[in-house]
């Protein structure tokens, strides 16, 4: 241990001992970030009828309760459908927009980019209220389509940013070469450009899925009835009766989210290696 | 099936450019360009950066649509055809190879687009790779290749579908000097073998002089002169061409009928000078130091201002009586360099009548 402390931690000869404070600080920050998320996992396996930590008795009854409940299952289907459809809508739209804005010579292109990423900067509650009023007029409030459109609006900026940055490091001359060799532009894009930005596109798709799957504020306003999302029902359940079922659901959601984020990271990393 | 990559020459096409104009805001990237490129010739578009040479190439390729003008490949008007329908090979400055494909995948790409069967494509790919001396490299990844090899793959990809026109946009600029010089010769041989009409863009005058059948010197979106390398070098049509290609000094001359005089001294010359105001163009390697035995040469008295040793040659700067400075280049042999006059000493320079080139005083044609 003493030997490790005096060993250099980097090329600059700073030892692990001198870095000790940094390790501790980083540890505390990570704990604070992760603990609120992780605490629900043991809570979900509690036998108690209300949320408690640490649990005194262990059981999987809340998982049984979740899988046995028609209402929860329906909300899960809604959430997964919304997330999947959001992914299918936002990813191609965002990729096409990123490509168009990247190749455009127009001055308005930069402005358009900023407009398209505003949903990321505007407070979510404003987007939710706005969407609600528009949807009432369009008569698509509490429909799956409404949720998908609103979530796509939120996912689009992520797709746009991830894909644009991939296009920035891509050599557009390749597409010109393909076209000179006889490929129409769409074919040049599909056979030359897309395969080379595929990791960004996959990452975008996963992020779009998660944006919808985890979203609650907009869902509170525009989803409902048969088309309530999982997050909306969880929020209501928390307010009405505090029931460890939502801890079980949270745990499942954490598992799904972590899995998808890990996939995104893995695909994102291989980008450099080609 | 034709077998042209190895034996016979591809039928080439002439290119006719008429009145092609392209403006960006107020800038004329191309200003009413007329150009006839002969069937099967190696034509170089040479000019400084921003001269419009690349814009012209992009018009030929179909990536830039001019404001007006006509472009014909053979008898066909192609100005409205999109790039993928023009059926021409193009080599880009940075190669633009597809890194997600192998060497063979890259070269087979244009064949795949043309619906050629796998077996035939494989055969033609290998043949094209052999043509650029990369036989057996098909399975390599693009990232495993050196710059010169990438260049060859780009070339193989551009010729494998036997286009009748080949466009090259500064294809050698990323290579080091020695490799570049070798590739210049190789590209020229390849052109002679395949026989396609080749349009080559460069800003490197030596490259243009080495490779071309003809050179079109471009500046400010206009063709300043189109001619063979030796005509371009020895008989520039105007001052811009004379200045851009090679080194030169311009001396003002007076004109009185057929008599052209510098500082009152009539010059002897062999070629009929153009009409209008003239200047005398002097290339450093055409000036000689006279040591008495002067034959018909035009003589200039001068004072040596500097002598620069450059290994294979020397460069001597001398000031003429009217204050103009000229440079004299000579080959260094053991006797020549030591025999040069001292700095500050006087020297008599000679210019043969055959090398006495009188050009219009203006910068551009038709002005």
C-alpha cells in the first residue's frame, strides 16, 4: 500500500499519494450521483408494504405484483411502443436533417440547426404545456401518436448533435467520388456515407429510445387513459399510494437504461477503430 | 467484351466548352470560358489558387452547375447531366477512398453500380490493379496503404469502368517530391496506354510542363493561354503567363515599326512580335555571360549585385544601366563558378535572337 502511494500516477510524476484527495473526492461525487438510483434496487426486494431502506425482509412480491397487474403491463407496453416509435421517427429525421444541414451552403443552415435543438434548451415544462394545448386543438391528446411526436421533438436534438459531429469528421469528398463513379446521390449516401457514420446513427437511435422511455414531464400532460406511459403511472402511484411496486419497476427501468447506455458506449468507442 | 485496360486504347472523347460562366456573388469564378479539349489528349488546367481551375474541373464533373454555357462530350450536350450519369473517371486530391471497404471493394464499386457480374468484376478489378502496379493488393485495407499506394488505388478505381474521360484534381499534391516526380511519369505512361481524354488540374507548373500535351493557363476565371508546354514556356501570350510560369524579368521596350529597342539599343529577334505595346521577357537560364566571342547576341552591360550558390546551378543577379535587375542562371561545373565576376564588378550579358521573346505589355488576353 505504501509502495503504491509513492508510485507516480502519470507521466508528470505526481504520485498516487498526492492524488489521494482526488480519488476520495471523485468517489464521493460518484456515490452521490449513483446512490439515489441504486437505493431503489434493495428497496424493490423488500417484503414491506411501504418503501423502506434497508429492507428487513426480502421478497420478490412487488415484482409479482408488477407482472400481475394489467394496468402496469399496459403502461409498459405503451412506454415501450412510444420509445420504439420515437426511435423510428427521430433517428431518420435527425440523421437526414444533420446531413442536409451539413452539406447545405445556405446561411440559414446554422440558424435552422439552432432552432432544431431548442427543445433541449427550453424548460421541459414549457414544451409539455405547449404540446398539450396544440394537441387539444389537433385532437391527439392522450394518444400514442401524440406521445411519439412530442418525444421525437425531444430526441431530435440529440440525434442531430451526435450525427452532426460524426459528419464533421467524415470526408464528404468520398460521396463526391462515389457520385463520379456512377452512384446517384441517395445511393452514394447509403453505400458510402451511412456505413461510416453508422456508430453515430446507432448511438442516436439508442438515445432516442431512452429519451422517450425515461421521459415523464411531457408524458404527464400528453399521455393518459389507455395510453399512459409507465413513467406517468409511476408518478401518479407515488403521489397516491407509496407502494414498493414502483421500486421494482424502477429497478427494471434502470436495468434497461443501463444496458442501452452501455451498448451506446460500446458502439461509440469502436468508432475510432473503424 | 473489350479488353482495353491491357491492350487497345479506349475510344476517347473530345470535350467542348463554350461560354461557361459561374459567379459567386460578384466574383467571376469562371468568366465566359471557351475551351476545346482534343480527343485523347492530356490537358492540364494550370493556375494559381482561386484562379477557377478547380471550378472548371467541377463543372466538367457535374458537381458545379454553371450560370450559363455549354459543355459537350463528343456530340452530346452534358451540362444538365448529374455527375453519376456523365460516365467519367475522377481522381480527387485526397484520394477519397472508401475506408470501410477493401482495396478490391473500392475498385469494384463503379462496376457494382453498373450491374457487372461478380466474376467479371473480380477479373477487371485485378486487371486495373495490375495496371497501376498493385496486383495482389485487393484484400488489403485502405488504412494499410502508403500515400503512393492510395493514389494508385484511386486511379485504378477511376479507370476500371473504362471511362472515356479522366479528370484529376491535384492528385499528386499530398506526395513527397521524389514520389511525385515518379508518379508524374507513371501517370503520363498510363495515359498513353489507356488513351482516354485526360483533364488534369494542378498549381505546380513543373508538373504541368512535365506531363501535358497542352496546358491551359487559367487566371481570374479565364483561359489566359492554351498551348503546348514548350510554347507556353518560350512564347507566353501575355505577361501573366510569362510571370506565372518560370522566372522572368520584364524590360520595357520602345517600338518603331519593325524596330524594337531597349534603352535606345535595337534588339535582334527571330519571331514576329505581336502588335501593340511590348515588353522584353528575359528568363535567367537564357542569359549568358559574354566573354568577348559574342556572335549576334543582344548585349546588356550590367553590374553584379549578388551571386547565389544553389548546388547544381548558380544564380547571379545583375543591375542594368536603367536600374532593372535581371537574374542569370548557369550550370555549375568546376570551372564555371570560380570564373564568375566579383560582386560589384561589371559584366556583359548576352541574349540570343532566338531567345529574345517580345510579349504584349498587358496582363490578360483581349485587353
